[in-house]
């Protein structure tokens, strides 16, 4: 369960003009290494990436769905007027 990772995903998804698309992202090599290690250790789930992403994973486990959905919406909404029209 990686957080935002520095790949072409956000560009291909047309999300360049969103807070998550413009924000800092985790290193894909780090995410892949952590995922592989978890797989080899037989772990069924892992929040992979930076400490920030891991902290968000902990918060995600305890916060109600409504505030999580609102936060995700804010991160994924375009920031320019042209995109919102």
C-alpha cells in the first residue's frame, strides 16, 4: 500500500495540476524494496514508502471514513480554474 510514488502515474492520470500530483513523492526504489521484503517475509499488507507515508497509514487506520474522503478529495482536485470548468 504505497503512498504517492515518483512515477508517471499522476501524469498519465491527468493529475499534474493537483496537490498530490505536484507534491513530494516517495522514491520508487524504496517502495519496491520495502514491498519485496514484505512479500519475502510473508506479510499480507505493508504501508510502503517514507516515514510521512507510514504516519499517514497509521492515521488512516484510526480516522473515520468521512474526514479521510474529504482529505483525499482535496489532494486530488485540480488547482487551476481551467481544469475545474
